[in-house]
């Protein structure tokens, strides 16, 4: 009997502890809330408990009732962005909490695989160019920029709460060195231009495929993925569904402006399904955030040149994945991509984590500043080939979009090639361009030219840009006669 009473008492204590009023991360001290919107604040308590939430910026009380699982959700109308540290009082279930140092500004979600996960201090075999200065100077951003990182969490079951998070971190050097480099440079540029607080929630996983960020139920419907527990557990990288279950699901719904995404290396060789699955993933994620109008922009990063020759089933396939990435932005509403074929050093051919992360973050920020924040003077046009035709004068005209004002060079071009009928590849180092920004390639010395292509391969870096310094997107165009 004593043992039974002790067990009952212990159970009551556990129930009481589980029912304690709490907030659910990323809601915590130091959080950044999206400005001028109905921002979600959430937490746990006893099922059916009455909870009141009051923010210091307007002192209005929002009352909600916890659901049957003991989760409460409140929507707070946020003011204009400022550097004022606010508080949020949460009361109910016999307790009171005070969230301190809350900022209101712009919030973005950063995800993908290792090139998004890669911290400012780099990896053992990879560095981040300019990181030492950026880390040292990041102290100037304290109180202006913060990042919450969801650490790698693989879960067979869907998690409702963040299992391993860092909390909101100010960019003190000891914190900055662990932050996602791409997301840091993106946030820093936004903060510099907008002059408002910027918050980033980073949740990325090295080796993740698109399928890693979709739930198991969706993958079951595809029917081409081995989802047996033994097979999934045996995979070191690219595990299906586990990152969605363990990292995305716990934070879904936290109010944000949009998404930045750097992923694709692990889907090289799977280009045939990439467009549909990326489209499915973005649609699902927007639904998870209650975005039925595609209002949350989704900005991708093109995978950089890398030699996939030693990767089983991937050699020679990267150019096709890049083409699929570009195509996906034409299918996914309110999306865009930054081109990166110029952001790799010659000696980085076998480094899948190239060092130039600052330009990547700044190009992502340029997309947001142009498309979402009203800065049309920040140009985001990436020249794209529309087709190639042989002219009577022996020049092939490659019709281009995004370069009406011309290009940054006509000579010493890297990455441009013509393929003849025999399959021989002829490197082209000089071009002419016309007043409409189309490229003219001299093929008079080439017998029976069939294709003109640019940055078309695994590791084929380029250096051709429009005059706004935006690189030409990779292309492979059959020559029409």
C-alpha cells in the first residue's frame, strides 16, 4: 500500500510539473517578433486553463484557453520595429511569467543543408572568407540582430517542442562564431539597410535532402522511398522525414516574414523529381505557417560548382540539378534564386563548402530588399539564356534576359563553351553583345556547332555578369539553324 501511495504521489507530482505554465521555444527571453502583424506567442499549461498575455508596447491583454493537450496560443498585434526592449507578461494556471528583452523587427527562417548550417568559424576543412573581421565587428550588432538555432535533431516521431535549441543569441563574438554564416550575412545586410532589429531562426542539417524536410506521410505517398526503420536508421546522411519531424515541426507557425534556403547538393542525381518535391515542400511549409496566400517569400541558393566525380551516381549531374533549382522558382509562387557559379575558388573543386558565404547572404538580402522592402534600385536580375540561333554572319546569337544594359566583360570569359556535332568541346573566351543584352558567339572556326553552354558541368565556374554584377545563370542551349 505504501508503495502504491508513493507511486500515486509521484504521478501527481509529474502531472503538476507537466502542467506548469511555460512558453514554447522559440518564444523566450530575447526573442524577435515580426513587426506590424499578428505575431504568435505560445506555450504549455494545464488543459483548458485560462491564459492572459500582455505586451508592454500597448498593455492590452489577450485572453486565450489552452487546448486539450495543454497548449495555449495567443496572437499579439505588434508595433512598428524599434530597438526598444519590450516585455511580455503571461499569467494563468496559477502562475505568472515575464518574457524580457523582446525586440520587434523583421524575422526570417533559414534552412537547408550544410552550406546553411556552416557556422561563421567554419568547418575543419573549410573556412568562411572574412569571418574573423565579421566576428570581431559583430559586437556593433548587439541589440540589433539575434539568431535562434535549432540544433540537429533527427526524430522518428513528430516533435511538438524544440528538443535542442540555443535560445536567442546576440552577436557577441563568442556567439557569432557559432551562427550560420549565410544567415548571419543575410541578416546583417538587412539590418544595415532597413535599420531595424532582425531575427533569424536557423534550422539546417548537413547532408539533408528535400525529402528530409518532408513528413513521412508525404514520402509514403510518393512510393519510391525505402522508409523501413532499419534502412532509415542505417543512413548517415540525407535521412528522409527526420528533420521535418525533429527540427521544422517544433517551430512551425512562429511568425516570420519569409524563408531563405540553401540546399541541393544531396539531391544531385535526383533532378527528375526535384522540381515537384521542392514545390510540394514549399507549399506544405507555407501551409504549416498558415500562409494560404503564398505571402511568405521563399528564396533559394543555387548549389555552387563542385566536383561530384567521387560521389556515387552524382558525377556529371550537378548542372541538371542547378537547372531544376532554377525551374522550381518558376513553378513555386513568390520565390526566387541567387546564382552562385562565380562564388568558388579554383582550388575549391573538391570542397563542397566554399568559403564565400558573405556574397551569398548579401545576394539573398538583395532579393528581399528589392522584392519585399521596396528597394527597386537594388538590382536582382540574373541573366538567363532563352535560346540560341545561328546567324548568316557565322555568329550564334544567345538570346538573354536580365542583361539589357550589357555585361561586365567581353574577353577572358570562363565557363563558356561550344559543342560540335562530334561532341568536341571548344572553350570560348571572347564574346560580343548587342544593344539588347544578347550574347553573340563567333563559331566560324568550329565545324558544325550544335550547342552553346555556360557553367554546364559539376565544377565549371564562371565569371560573366551583367553590369549590376549579377552572374549569368548556367545554361545549355541547342543551336537552331
